[in-house]
């Protein structure tokens, strides 16, 4: 069973930064794409960013482009989400996930729908407020 554990959430002021981390229990993780999603109270879960197995290809939601950066360190089984220029509307629980049903070393379109992902972390709260 693949286990994903997020960390790094917390309280930030508008315009501030946070870096989320997601560590995966299995080293095979390095063969698969990873994604970040978020869910604000009373809203549906939404896609934030995705990265392919090598880290060379990324995809972002329009709402975070230019502010957030997804990256990964396969040697540490960890994917990151650097969040800069935070806004109150970024407040949400952030989840990392992996679409393990895709082929390893997938080089096609990066999935951006929640139902395309198979394993999820428990989430980490990000609150942006002054």
C-alpha cells in the first residue's frame, strides 16, 4: 500500500510563502507522475499542479500559474509545492496524490482530474490571513 504524507502547511500572511512537501512510502514513486489538489470549505476539490516522473514536465491551474512551483526529488521520494504570493483564496486543505494507474515513465498529458489519481495523502491545512 502506497502511503503519502504531506507537511509544511500553516498560517501565512497575504503575499507570503509556504513550501509543502509530500513524502511517498515507496521508492517506485519515482516512476510516476504526482499532483497537488486543494479543497476549500464548502467548495469542490480542485487541481493545483502536476509533475511528470522526471520533473521535466509540469502543469498548473490558471489560478496559481506564476505563483506556485511544483518540483520533486526522486532520491528522497518527495514532491514539493512552493507557494509564493499567497492570497486569502489559496486557503484550503492541500493534498498530494499519484496516478498510479498510469504507466510508469508516463510522458503524455499530465492528469488534472481527481478521479485520475489513485493514492492520496491525508492533507495539510494552508491558511492565508492577515
